[in-house]
C-alpha cells in the first residue's frame, strides 16, 4: 500500500493506494500518529484503495480516537466493496463515509 499525505493548513488529506490489511495497517497507524499534530480535519481519500480488512478498520478507529475532539475525520471516494465493508461491520455509523 502507498500512503500519500497533503497538509493544507489544519486539514490533512491521506490518500491510500492498494490494500489496507494486516500488513499495511501498522504503517498507516504510525504515519498518522506522526502527522496529526495541529490537524482539525482529517480526510482519507480511498479512491485507489482496493480492499480494507478488519485490521484496517481497527486502525481507522484508533486514528479517530487519536484525533479525538480536536477535529473531524471522514472517508471519501470509497469504492462499493469498501463501502460495503463499512456498512456490514457498522463502521459507517462510527466514521463518516462520503
């Protein structure tokens, strides 16, 4: 998986390319942990994300907790497969998916 970041003021966009699974989830968590200081809006761009596993979902939830009340987090451009995973697991009730 490839992680690309773009910081625009207090808005951070993290674009993922590939698969967010057991192997890549720790990389995303580490990268996000190092990048959240001062971020008020966190956007995950999933346009090129092919797949997300339960490990990926756990990391997204952990990142949301890291962000806490300091800001808002959302997922954009998710494909139908990824959206279905969010819906079936109930994560669409916890994380904004557009």
